[in-house]
C-alpha cells in the first residue's frame, strides 16, 4: 500500500485502484493521519472486493447488499478526501475516538456528518465577516467549490489533455466547471438518499424498479464515478496529503472503470 523504496508509485490492480486514488500514497508508520488513511484504504478495498461479487448474486441479494456497499463507498471516500484536504477535521475525530470515555452506543458531535462535512447550506456572500466567523468546511460546500474544486479543475483538464480512449475522462473533458460541479452536487445528494432508502428499508410498497439489478448498478456506477473523479482532481491539488503522481492517478482512474461492477 505504501510507495516502494525507490519512491516510485506502485502499480495497482483494478480492485485496489479506488482505494489508491482516494487515499493516495499511504506510508506505513507515517504518523497519525497515515494511520487514519491506512485504515480507510483497507476499508475501501474490502468494500470494493464485495462490490465485484455483485454480478454473481441474485436480484434479491443485490437489492439487500448493494445499497449498503454503495453508501459505504460514498462515506469512506468522502472521509478519505476530507482527511487529505483538511486533516485537522479527521485528526480531531481520531483523538475523540481514542478517549477512554468514547461510547459506541451514542451519537457524537465529532462524527463526520453528511450534512455539514460533505454537503452544506449555500453561502450567500463568501467573504462577509458573518460568513467567515464560522465558515463551512464541507467537501462540496461553497468554500471548497471556490478554493479547491474550481481552482484545480482547469489544472486537471490540462493534465489529462492528451489522454485518449478513457470514457470517463472523455466525458469529463467536454464539461465546464460549473456543469461538472452542479452535476456532482446533484448526484451526491440523490444517490445518498436513494441508497439510504435501500439500507433502511424505507419503502413499504413494492416499487420493483427502485431496487432492481439495472437501477442498482446504475447507482453504484454513479457513486463510484463521482467519488473517483473527485479523487482524480485531488491528485493535482498542491497541498493534498499523500499525493499520487498524476499519471498513476490517471491509470488508477482507468482501472476503476474495469472493476467488473458495471
């Protein structure tokens, strides 16, 4: 999982490519944040291993297990990206969980939350004193949009300019940043809600198309594609922890599309 002794990024198989892209070059015994990212790497890899078995399952099994696996990818991936872009947030959570009075049977305010750490309410004026008193640090919030995603989107497009024959990159290349961001935001919101309905068995009427094989596979693909694309952008963010070489990141991005899940 770590870089080899020569400092060159190791190649990855299509089953570990997503963990590699999201967690970066995790260094064994590298410190507190690498302990977190190492754990997330293993967790993502374990979920991916289960994802690739979906093809062999019955329709009923897919409707039961796929929503959990899809949302696990979404949540683990977001946590990994937050750790690499804003390590303070995850180190704070790590330290809280290390306390002897940390209880597993109660919610904790320090926990990563979908609304607040990934999504956030719109900020009308980013640079107003009132907004800056407690600025949102949500992964897809307005400050990240301006300071991370917008600032590095064109940089990524330059890096992938000569890449050919990659469906996801071809699709990404034709989009403006605003279109990319709005589609990503919409997809994250809708897929999280759709997967959650499958996990919590919220449906009390037989909407057969809601959890059928084809629809579920589409949701899984949308989930993996979106989180992987954010991971690809992070590979060109100058301050991101454990950065991958851009060519290794592009290769991992392509490997993800060949996982056999879709």
